[in-house]
C-alpha cells in the first residue's frame, strides 16, 4: 500500500505538489494574445483579435507584488499569500498601488496541458477572465523574439541583425538599441523606440511591417495633433529578408 501511494505521489506534477508564490513567479501572457501576435506578426492586428494583457508576479525587498497591464495602462497590488479555496486558488492581495495588505482576494484556477501550467483568472479586468502562459523572459524580449529577432540581408545582400534584447545592426548605420512597443493606442503602425538619435521632444522610433517574407522598416512621423499621432512614412528606408 505504501508503495502504491509513493508511486501516485511521484506521478503528480511538481507544480501540483508545491504551488507557492515562488513557484508561480514570473511573466505570464494571455494565451489568446500570444496566438494572435504569432499569427498576425503585428501588435496592431493582434489588438483587433483580443485585448492584450499580461501579468508579472515578482518579489522585491522581501515583498511579493502582482503587476497587471494591457500595455497602455496597468496597476500593481501587494500579495500577502496564496491560499486554496473550493473554486481553486486565491492571491490575497492589497488594494492597487498599496504597499501591503490582503483585503483583496484574486481568484484563479490552474489548467494543465501535459507539463505546461496555465493560470486562468480575471487579473486585469475583473469581469473578463483570461488564460495565461508563463514565458521565460520579459514580455518585451519575448515579443521582440517572436516578431523581429533574426539575421537578415538587405536587397543589396548586406547583413543586418536584430536580437531579442533589442540590439539592431542595419547596413550603413551604427548599431543601436530598440525596445518594442505593444501599446498601440496612439499609433497607426507597429513600431519600436530606439536610441539611434539624441532624444529631443519625442522618442526616436522605427516602424516595421511584414509584407510576406520581407520586413520593411520605416521612419516614424510623430504629430500629437494629427488624427494618428504616431504614423509611418510612406516608403521604407530598408527592406530586409531572412538570411539563408
């Protein structure tokens, strides 16, 4: 009998045995948004499919925090503990932006697909639950890897590269850093913020568009008074193709 119970225990996934705040720490992305972003290769188009949301459970100075965002706005709550309830689990959290407290329970459930663990809960919008998968990096580097990272050549065969960490090397230009932007609220194009040029009134930005297998990069026109404050130029300044 003891051997049977031991075998049963060993067959239970580790996250089912030791579900703690530490075991759930990390960045989590809405599964529907991840699928839409992979399919469309465009934050603008993915936003039309589903509202993007992500959560981040992390510890700082001994305190646990839960951050939720739709990339345009968000909030943080302190998390005191995790408990099991009849419907699944709850984070015992404080009010948004509070330093401590546990008066705000956030219910969620666990979904298991093989060895993959998914969280389902209304973390950002209390009326709209979503299912989240954990990613092993920040949302920005995950999106950069998904959408842009790779080795390329331009139409003259000159090499170019983009990394998930935002290091960009383009033909005839000094390497620079970029950060992908998933907030599309003021944009009519997909874009990254860069440090190519000294910052003046506005961020230096590069718009991008996939056209079939070609990645087109555009300068960005910023005009807060325009109907679309962040828009791409009409003509790409470089067209890239995956290096063979």
